[in-house]
């Protein structure tokens, strides 16, 4: 069995604020933040750049031989590299978000990234967020949190972000996208999104980002403080 240093697993649906909150909590605790969603987004981007259909399991699986994804920490910030190129900005495009959801349902893709995620948690104190961290990737994590918010609130947050970036879309389109991603993530055959039995539910509906960060931080610290050192 892999012996973890200290690991905090944060799972939840799209738009729950996992990345932002996990990054802030990691910084406050002096842990390394690992955004696993960014890894799948990078695969989705790689597939799209190759002109392939992210639904086509065979094509995506074959394409993995020509894709290299790495995480690097530049001045304390996680950056995502695809075949040696920094794609940290490109992977946040809406169409890449959907491609990421599609390729994440492919077993070969999950296996491709699984060892990278496990290795980082084995060597470092980490806060890792995603869809199946507490259930599959780090089932022995010291703290498991399931972070969520209502679909309407998650859609509003995402819509506001896109408006600030000058993207052309509507709230209704973003809400439909959020609901579709929820369906895809919870109904995929491999590692579907679900709350681990021993995960602590944190619902951020109706509270600010700062309050959400504090709530997750306090939950993690309290959980760690109750654990007995061997």
C-alpha cells in the first residue's frame, strides 16, 4: 500500500470552485496544489489540436502516444504543459472543458494520468482536486471533501467569469453546459463522479468565495487535528 505524506482530496461537480478553493487552501497550509482537471483538459486540448473527435475512444487512445502532459510549478504557481508548451490559458476555453469531460470517460486516458497523480501525492503534501480523487486516485487520503453548489449558482459564477473575459455566451447556454457536464460526469462507466462515503460535504451555495475558502480550510484543519499520529 502506498504511504501518503498528507493528502487532502477535493471532489465535486464542474463549476463548484474546486480549483480556486483548493489552490487557496494549499497555499494557506503550505501544501502543493494539484489540479487534476487541468490534466484532463490538456488531453482534451491535445486531441482537439490533432483534429480528432474526443468521443472516439480508439482515436483518443491511439493519440496518447503522441501526447505528453506535465505539471510545473513556476514561482509557486502550477502551470500545465502539453508537449512542452505552456497551455495553462488555452485549456480553460469552454469547448476544451467539454472535450475534457469526454476524454475523461475513456479508461486509457485515466490510466495514462493515474500514475502521475499518485506519484505527486506519494512525494508531497498535496491538495488535489478532481472528480474521483477521494474514490479512486487517493482512496486513503487524510481528508476527503465533496465540494458542491447548486447548478444555477455554478452556472452564474461561470457566466460571470466568461463575461469578464469578453466571451460571447448566455447564462442559459452556460447552465445547459453545466447540467450536461454533471450528467456526463455522474453517468460515465469509469470512475463516475460521486461522493466518497467518508467525504465531508461542503455546500457553498449562497456564500462568498472567501467564505468558501475558509470553510474548506477549517474543515481540513479540523479533520487533520483529530487524526492520531502513528
